[in-house]
């Protein structure tokens, strides 16, 4: 990879050196499924020169959250499963490492993954890896269903709330398991010493992860399971589709009740990971925030319907043709400014909590004041303090934020920011695109967990964003 000489200077050897990635789009294909070399991985940063208009078309990657649950489900299957469109993210690589730690064989190349779990002989996945991502914990369902026991560390993931696992534990108990939580691990085993038994369980609230994990467990339980008040997210439907393709009997995905008739065995199958609705929503908001017009595909419009409604109400122009979506907020199209709006996050089909921070950035650039109420996670306002460093006028009270929109002549001004979680982190990138001057964002490893080649895709659209990677030792 060609390094630009201007980014290397040799004055002071103690200060870490940065090399800059700001080359053009061909970088997209080259990076498939390769982790950067060791010396180059210490706390990279983004620098963003704001004020650039975006234009053109951006490809949307496969869904992170669908890929994670489908990868967990391959543990239920004998033989090989083949997945297409698995995004190249640190989270999917961690999930692959979790499956390998159990004994699964995995081949991966250019977004395609072959997983064979016939060799799985352990029921305790690598605790360190589980500690990195929430989705890793989902393997407790397939392991318990297949082997009658599982020992799984408590999961990691974004620090956006307490994120307990009580619904998983009570749900598995309803399927005939003895489940104990102790020393940071959940130990579960089938009470009858053989396997799970079909049962009934009502979730207190429609947890996505608990729904997916209990669905996988029930697929290999003896008898019928009825899960009610379940999550209706598209990722739940994607998982049910994969399981059904692998021989499972799952009905009701997308509704608030699942009916699952257990089978002794499932078989490997092939599936395409659907496009990431949250990545698509993030680029739709990037267009609105920078008052630009861009198109993107593949997108399933019904998956971003809530956001489409809000952007239309704000004054954006949106067109959908097949799986291509175009968002325009160009002044010629929408007049000199967009109107603010209120948002209340809710489980699907409500407004997605994973688009809340990015939407807040848009609202700082709109006319009038707006209210954002976060109802899914109790601690998902961490990005506000960083946005305030750019001059954003946001007041937070508990899980509600009041955003004062743009006043004539006021603009966000660049600053040095720190990303603390995935979606909060990407909201800082969007704010950097709108801010006057050069914004620097550290902690971008959080962003790389959920966005494939974000900076390269933004450069494709004309943004002036660089990825700086510190060198710990001179070349
Ligand atoms: C999934 O997390 C997604 N992660 C999250 O995306 C997403 O924000 C969330 O669903 C909601 O849409 C993955 O799919 C890997 P929940 P999950 O269980 O399953 C409470 C991103 O940025 N709860 O639906 O962990 C919980 O504390 C990530 O991609 C319990 O109380 O979310 C929360 O308040 C962030 N007990 C609420 O339910 C439980 O046993 C919803 O969480 C489980 C959850």
C-alpha cells in the first residue's frame, strides 16, 4: 500500500508517528477480511475537514447484527453452512473466533464464509472474545440445545446501559434448563440430562438478543415452544429464515409470537446476509446533515421506513427504485433549511435506537428545537458531551435530550473528540462532516466494530476524511 510521504516527518522520534490512509476507492476490495498488521493498530484516528458536499452512490454492506446471530445459529447445523455478504468488521471476526474456539472450522474470503460445526467439542467459548461483543452470548442457545449444556461468560458490547441477561436465563429455564449465574459466567444444563424441552415463555420486553437466542434453542428442543412478546426486528426475521432453510420449523417471525417445533437435527444451508439497515440509515442522515444528494444500495425501504418518514417531514426528498434509495437535502431541492422533529426510540417497527445519536446530529443543524427520547437503553446519551464540544446546544435530562437547532450564521465548529461506542462514535463522524474546520476523532475502533470501510466509503462520496494510524516505531 502506497504511503504518502507528506504524512511522515522525522523530527521527533518519541512522538508516535501517524501514517494516513486517504487513498481512493480501490482500497475497498483490497481490505476484505484482512486484519491490519500489528504495528499499525494502536488507536487510529479520523481527521475530517468539514463542509464538503457529498455526491454519488455508496454500496451498503451486509447487516452486522443479522450476520452475528446467523453465525451463532450455524452451531445448530451439521455439515457446512455458506454465508454470502458477511461484512468485514471486527465484530464478525470476533464471532468467527468464538466459533473457532468451540472447534468449528471457518473459511472466509471476500465476504463469503463457510462454517462447519461438526467438530465442535467444547461448550465453553473463549471468554475474552465473548467479553468483546454482545452477540457472542447468543451461542448459549445453540450450545445448550445441541449438547445439553453450556458455560458462557457474560457478554461485552457497547456501554449504553446495564444490558442484563435475565430474559435469556428465564427463557432457557422455561425450556427445561437449570441455569446459574456466577463468577461472571452463565452455566446452563438440561434438567433431564439430555436436552431442552418445548415450553411457553413471555418476554417482559421484546429483547432482540433474547428472542434470537431462545428461538435457536427451541429449534432443537423436544416439542413445541411458544415465545410471546418477542422482538420483531428484521434481524429476527433474517435468523428465522436461515434456521428454516436449515430444516427448522419456525413460524411467526416478524409478529409478536413465535411458534417453534423442535427438530433433532438441522443441516448446513446457504444464505445471503441482508443489507445493513443501520448503515443505510447512517448514510441517509449523512446526506441530510451535509445538505447533499446521494444514493445507496442495496436497501430494503421498509427497514428504514421510520427514518424515511422523519426525513420527509424535515423537508428532504427521498426516492426509492427497487433496492436503491436516494436522499436529497440539496437547498435547490428542499429550500434553505430543514425543519427539526421529535424522536422517541422504540423496538421495531418504532424508531431504531441505533440511529438515535446520528439523528441528534441532524437535529442540531435544523430549524427549531427538537426532543429526542431514548426508551430502549437507559444510558445512550454518551455522545452528547462530545457533540457539545463542537458547539451543539443540547440539554439532557435522564434519557431525554432537547436539541436547539441551527440559528442563522451559527455552525458546528471543529474540535478533538473521543468515540466511546459504535453509534455514538459514528455520530461524531457525521458531525465532523458538518463542522467548520478539521475535527479529530480518536477511539475509532468502536466505529470499525460496525461499519465496513466507513472512511473509504465516505471518500467515495467526496468527504475529506483521513484515517491516521500511529506508528509506534520508525519505519
Ligand atoms: C440488539 O442488542 C442489537 N445488537 C443492538 O445493536 C440494538 O441496539 C438492540 O438489539 C435493540 O435494537 C445485536 O443484535 C448484536 P435488546 P440486544 O436485548 O439484543 C433489556 C448496535 O449498535 N434487556 O433488545 O442486546 C436491555 O438492557 C447494537 O449494533 C433486559 O432487560 O438488545 C435493553 O434495555 C447496540 N434483559 C432492552 O432490553 C435481557 O435479558 C433492549 O435490549 C435482555 C435485554
